[in-house]
């Protein structure tokens, strides 16, 4: 189950990373897309941790 969530988050992070990089940095290469996608996945896990921590 956790692997499915990871795969979904990686796929969505890659898609939205490409979209955001193309929107805000049109002349950028592959690395900014990878960095934005990785940041999106990282923050998804950070916010999930904070959300579960607050519930108890």
C-alpha cells in the first residue's frame, strides 16, 4: 500500500514539476524539473508527517 502511494506521488511530482518548470522557467533544462518534482514529493511527506503528528 505504501509503495502505491510513493509511486503516485512520484508520478504527480514529475508531472507537476515539468509543468511548473515550463511555466516559470521556460528556458530551463532537466535539472530544475527534477528539483521541483523532488521538492513536491518531499513536502508531501513532510506535511503528511505533520498532519499525523498533530492528530496524536
